[in-house]
C-alpha cells in the first residue's frame, strides 16, 4: 500500500521523522542525520555502536550549539579494526548498564539525566576513559567548532593575546 493511499505524503512522513529527532540508522552501513546534511559510513563497527558512541559523546560533553556532525568526526576514529573489539565490548557493557537501569539499551534511555546516570555507572572503565579522553582533542581541536565557543585560535603568530584583546569575550 502506498503512502498516499494511507493519507500520508512522503513530505509528511519525513517531517515527522525530523520532528522525532532520531538518527536514521540504515542497514547498509551508514548513519544519517534527519535534521542536517551529513552522514557517516561505518566499516568496522556496527551502526548501533556508532550511534551509541555519538550519543555518548553528546552526553559526556554536551553543547547545544555544536552539531552532531562535529561529534561524529570526534568519534569516527573508533570505526577501525584496531578499536572494533574495544568498542563492541564497551557498548555491550553500556547497554547492559542501561538494562540494569530499566532501559532496552543506552540509546533507548530518552532523558539525558538517565543516560548520564548510566554513564556514571561505567565511568571507571577503560572504555569510558578512552572515549572521554579522545573527545577532548577529537571535538575541541576542530577549527570549525572554535567560533561557536568564541575561540579565535592560537595568537602567538599574531602577536599574542595582550595586543589582540584577551578580555573581549562577551559570553563569560
């Protein structure tokens, strides 16, 4: 039966998916954002594992003004044969902790507070510490993110901060 026969246009279907705010996890090896023009191909890890890493990154370092595409870039390095077993075991442990908290998986926990509580239960594990540590440079070393935070980049080559207005940040 077609969408039109059901009284639902393709546009209405897509707008409902966007309003739901969920990632489109395709069985063909990629994850696409419903609200922006980006997608990521996964080769070594599963789509579920990549989506979990993305949500984990957002929950560890939450920034409403930073788009998912920057978080994907920060966790894309875990999609490798070297990291495959570490990620699989870590996501399995994270999902197990979510089940203990009453959710089907970490991604199924709809509230940020619930996901943060689940993350706190595994924060002493090597997996969590590895992902958290990797996000520091993986996320914040992206030059496209710097303007969002008001960071203009290094200033040594431009004479230093003192001569360039070290106190001109208006959002603090």
